[in-house]
C-alpha cells in the first residue's frame, strides 16, 4: 500500500510503501516512532494518522496542515468509501505541499482540556 510520510524534523513529504495495514499496524508505529495512533484529519478522501500521544513527547517538532498544528510525523493513506485504508493517490504529495506550513524548531503546543457544566 502506498502512502506519504510527513516528517517535520527534516521538513519532507516522502512516499512510503506498506504491506497490508490492517494486519501489520507495527509498520505505522515504526514510521511514526510511536505506540498509539489516531486518525486526525481527512483531506480529499485521504486519512492522516499521527501519534496519539505526540503532544507529550519532549523535543517534538510540529507542522500545520490547513492551519491545524499537528505533533510529530504523520502518515497519509487513501480511504475507500467503506473507510478502509487504500493507496494514497499520486497527486496528494503536491496537495500536501501546498497545505503544509512547517513550524520552526523550538515552538511548542501544550495539550489542554476544558470541562464545561451543562446548564
């Protein structure tokens, strides 16, 4: 399966090849340098996966996708109508380059949570 790895540490977007994602999640963990993932964004029928605990990593690097800051590396895979992962389309790399802003080293985002009472 073909995807794209977004790497804010060296500010690159590179194609990657994975075997069957559903049976080998370890590949995604290795690519993203993490142990848990989250699907955080869908863009043009593609899903973006990131480290679910990325905001808690020291010396983290960030990038913004369509203005939304994301922590660490990200993997972009295509998505079928049923929600299954499939090959990312070739044009996605150019689309990503247009929509990504690399956050300078040293800038961080802190996780936050807010509780609100229902009235």
